[in-house]
């Protein structure tokens, strides 16, 4: 090894983003430009990098960990700060115990260096987000090489699509809305179904604490319909699941009340009947029930990485990992009668659905698990994320593909946001990085995308709008884009997809903004009704219902080569070996391919076209001739089904 003291190159791949905020790689991005202050070599003045989350930068610290490619002797650290003489905390050694812990005061608009002299692989930096430096240089030399082998991606079996077509829904959705899908992500505030009180948290599901809903009945009815319900127990601006009196929210015990509620949920609605009745807690006047068997999944929280609700309801990756560990199995059984696995080992828990497809956040959660759980594993059964395909258009006409859930901040003067199709938004490419990581490092985990969709209000202020074009109305565009995204997700080997959401929450004609008109059913509807008035169901209700009917008995079998670049073809196959083919134009400009000759094995085939007010689509027999069937292709998908 070379013992010469020199600048250590730190790349984005080395950084664990402890807070899930900002872009810590920016602190090392001018490595080759800023000179070598330790050895008196001048360079360019470091740039000030704008904070991404500028509306709350003063409310929290910014923390990240550098994982070097070996054991290094760290000799010096230099900071350049453009904002003032601010404190920097540097830790080194074993993550989460940190044998080295020092505070350094930076200087205003000049390089300030500090001697260190410590051997480590890990360096943790913490600053107030508002006072972070512009650039950091780490000096030292490598003592020991670490060559970690990258695992080969595991080969996973084909995914049965019987629980694939999902939606976000509510306890007061009509029965027939729910039956459009095979999987419902039902979410509600946690204080609707429990009274938080540490280890003595008690359920109140029938009626709920707002004295309106019967959750037992809702879950029972969906179970009788063959619909898989995953209860997503949220907080919104409700009571925080971070228990008072616990100072370190990266420790599992900070979430005792919430994890106790999930234990009670799994005990009541799961399949394990062999639970001590004394462990079951309900509020006065409610009946204890054990092992009802109505559901097999639960999801703690919703978009906990969203910064829009303030620091108390924001979760860093380490905080969320600690919460998940408590909610999953009581932090490997350390705490009794908390977590879903201690109530029912067969019960499954997804991670909280993140706002955005966030690789760095997941990687940081895995880092926490590696050093805080004996098994070193992520404490959940499914990776869970959200993404809304859209693009921004600025005043100059420049467009950029974005996740409108994250990028859109209500500013309609500088930019306009619109929805785009899953193909134009490259949803498969967006999901690929996490899928590859999962296949290599956690192949036992499922992968879910539990929010996507488009609004049908056509106002320019509706950032997620499925705008009408050509011959298609906005409702038709929403309907066919939903079908196409489900198809694309199936090709990406996603285990579950859930569109957002079951119903509009305002009048379609006047409700602008995000998600007010993203439903399958128009507003107003009679909440809690068994059947919704037929005219209130949008095209998308029937399209999603039809897709569910077609693919629920299939596996995705691959994409077929098309003889026309404007035609996309996916093949699905049943357990009996029967084939079903989806064909469509993956564009959004009115493209059509009439009279397309689809080469296909000899057999008898039915054509299915998606149509409004049809639960099974419009069906007709196809003529097989000389190795082909002839079909008209458009941006509205069709299916060719082997009889």
C-alpha cells in the first residue's frame, strides 16, 4: 500500500444518505477542480449547491455516511463553507456506535482543515441542513483493500397475476367499486381503529373511533369476494407514531404504540387462532376476536419520506427502518406482543410506500438493518414505492419527465405539469435499478408499486391530467393509460400494482390539482353504498375491471417481436398453457395500425376490446388464416385470447 497522504476520491456510490434528503454527492463533486488545500495548491472556489428541499432546510440536520472501498488512515478533513462559521460533526469507526466523534467549526469562505489520524472504513458527516458546507475533502491513504463480491441476481419464478391488479380504496367504498380489482390498498388514519397507549394500545374497529365505520364487515365482505386487502394504516396529520419521551427515533422502542396496534391488527384479522386472549386489547364495549382470516397483509404508514408534513411526520431512512423492525417482529422479538409476525408468523408486511422510486432511501434502510438486526435483513416482506408519470413544461417550452407527486409544488406560473403515458415516462426503466438490487441482495422480497394514475379534470392546473387528444376524451386516455401501465408493470416483474384511486374526491369539472379526479368513479357518490349508480363509473372502471378479468389467471410470459415498430405485444399464459396476447401502440399521438397481421400459432381466438360500460370488453371471434389473425391496433389495447 502507498502511505502517501492524498485526497481520497469519494463517489456517489460510496454515500449512504442517512436522511434521504438532498444530494450528499454534491459535497464531493468538485474533487478535480478545487485544488489541494493541505499541500497549498489553489483551485477554483467551490460552488454553492442549491438545497433541494429549500422550504424546510432549517428544520433538520443533514446526515450521510461515506462507505469507503477499504480501511483507510484518515489524516485530515477540509471544509469550505460559503455561509458562515458553522459546526460540522464527524464520526468514524463502527456504524451506529462510532468510536470517533468530533465537532469542527468551519470558517467563512475559506478552506478550514482539521487533523484526524483515525483508521476507518466509514465516515459520518452531520450538519444543520441550512449551514452545510459547499465542498469537503478527505485526506489519507488506504491500509487494507476490501473486495466485496457483487452477488449474481437470483432467478425468481414467474409471478401469478391473480392478485396483481390493485387499487387504493377506502372502508366506505361501494362493494362493486372494490370488485374492479383483486387487491385493495385500504388506508385510514391509525387513530380510527385504535387508541394509542404504548404496550396497552387497544383496537376499536367495530365501530371505528369516529363511530362511523365497521372495519370488520368491510374486510369480511372483501374477503368473501376473493379480494386481497392490505390495510395501510397511516398517520396524515394525526398523532405521530413516534412515542413521546423517546429521544432517539432511530431506535425501535420509539414506535411501541404503533407496533402494538399492528400486532393487534394481525391478531384479529390474520390466520393464527393460537394467541393468548390476554394479549388481545380492545377498547371498552368492543369484542375481542382472534384469527378471523380476513387478510394477510398490512402496510405501516404512507409516504413517510414526504417532507410536506413537517419534521415530526417525516421519517429518515434510519427512522423508518427502526419503525419497520418494531412493526415487523418486535425488533426480532426483543419486545413482546408488538409487530405482525409475533401475532401471526404467516402474516406479511410491506414497507411503507415511499413517495417516489427511491433507491438511495432503500439502500440506507438496508444499511441500518445490517448493523442493527442480528439477521441483517430488511424487516418487511415487500419493497413498496409510488410513481406518477408526468412531465414539466417551463415558459421556454422545455419539457422534462418527472414524478409529478414529487416535482409539482403548486407553482403554475413558472411551469405547467401534465400526465404522460407509462411508456413515455419509462416506468420499466425507472423500476429497474431497485429490481436489480432486490434480485441481488434481497431476492425473497416482493416488489410493489402501490400508487400511479392520472386525473381526468382537464384544467392546466391539474398536474397529473390525462389530457384529451385526437379522438380520445380525457376519461378514455385515463382508462387506456391505466391498462397500459398495468401491462408495463407486469413486464417489469412487479408483484402488485395499485392505481390511485377508487373514487374522485371532488366534482370532475371543477376539481383541479393532484388526485382530486383520479378515481374510477365520479364524485359525488353515496359513501358506503353497496352499488354505485352506473352513470358515475368512468371508462377507467370498466377498463380496469376487464383487465382484471383477463389476466388474473395468467403469468407474464414475455414480449414478442413485432413486425411493426408501432406495435407492442405482450404474451400471457395460463396454468393450462393457454395464451393471451395484449397488443397496442405505445404512443400518445393517435397512432393506428389497421389490418395488422399478427403471426400466431394455429388455434381458435377471441378478440377483446376495452369498452365503456362493459365488464368483460367487447368480444368477437377472429378468423385464423395462413398463420395469422388480422386485427386493428391503436393506443387503446386489445387482447387476443386463445380459446
